[in-house]
C-alpha cells in the first residue's frame, strides 16, 4: 500500500514537471518587397523571412522537480532547452483596402530550428486608383508550444511618379537633345524613349537606355530628317516623346512630352540667294565712293596765255 502511494506521488511529480515546461516563440521577421516602391496597378512579391533566435536568447526553459534544463526520461512532450525548435502553425497577412493580398495564408508551416530561417512569399497588388504614400500591412504568426501570436506591421510604399523628359539644350540643325531622369526611389528597368512627329523620321527610331537607378539622368540625342527627301517645311514641327519602362515585372508608359522643332534651312540655297545681293551692295558702295572722290577733288585750271610761269595757278573752287 505504501509502495503504491509512493509510485503515484512520484508519477504526479514527473507529470507536473513536464506540464510546467515554458516555451515562448522567439521568431524575428524581416520583410522585403519587389519592386520596393509600387505604382498604381502594380503587382509585387513580398518575401517574409522568419528566423528562430531561441538559441541566442535562451528562451527555452524547463522548470519542475528536476530543476532548470532537466526533464524526466520516458515522458514525451515539448523539447528541452537543448532542443529549441519552435513550430509555426499559421501566418496571416491583411490588406489595407487599396492593397489586395493575392496569396492565401500559410497553415502548418512546420518547425524552425534554433538559428534557422524560413522564407514565405505573398503576392500583393495595388489598386489602380491608389494614392501615393506608405501603407501598413498587418502580419501575424501563430505558433510556439504555448500557441503564442506575434504581430508586425509591414510598410508598403506607393509612388505614381514616372520617367521625366526635358530638352537638354538648343537643338542642332540635324538633332534634338533630351534629358531623361528617374525621379523615383527605386530602380527602373528596360527604359526606352520613343519620339514621333508627322513628316519626320528619327535615328534611332527608339532609344534604349535600360536600367536607371534612383535620381539618375541620361542625356540622349535623336537625328531628325524629313520623311520625304527634298520636301520643305514651314514653321516649327511638334514632337511627341514618350517613355516605356518596367517597375519590377510591371510595364508602364509615361505621359507624352511635347516640344517643337524648327527644321533647318538648306544652306546651299541660302548662299545662292545671298551672293547676288552681296555683289550688288559692293558695286553700289564702290561707285558711290568713286563719285564722292571725283566731286571732292577737281584738276587745276591751266594759266592764260602770256602769264608768267612763276605766278601761282588759279583754281576755281565751287
């Protein structure tokens, strides 16, 4: 009887030791978004890195009759302090109304060992009418042996700015120069500048820049020629210049930049018209100068017969 009572008390203490085990969820969360700044209508991929820092923090603790770090043999249950893996039961990501979550939440992710990492991916989409700014997405993890919940707010940036185009300087007789800038906080890819105008052809017909980092500026040039050789234009011609680029995997077109271009005149024709006029002006100036000199200086009048040669000549001055 006494032996049975002793075994019952010992078993109670052992079971109590296992039930008193405390295990929290020391999971850190790092989020990255590609593209890092969305435009209205963009889709992006959010990568969430979950890391178990239990080993570094010593969060796994056992208490009971055996003392810290001790567990009774033959009893299954949560791991000891030397086995600090933690289970992830579920993750949840909530949208913000104008940002939708396209990927369903994760369930039964599994165990994360001490110092190990797990990557989860969510696809999100910004609505076409979204305003620029920073939006906070609620992300939560349910896990741990004590069914703990960790909640974090993940910022998502939205900016509607596109490629900026402006005139670089006064155009030459055969080319137009442009400044192309990326005013966004993130890198853009496959940037292409496309000019168009009625009656004109451009070389190249499209200018491929490629990757543009934030605040980067390129100066480019297009050669301009008449579409019909020998055809003349009167007055300036309107040019429409647009850009095409990728923000992440999303294609975009910028608004049109409109400027004017004055077609150069044919210098050979100009010189043929100016040459006779210049010659005529020179002839008129020369003849006028000759007449002026002739009128100003007259020859001396010969002396009358019989006058002594030593007398001064008489000059009539009008």
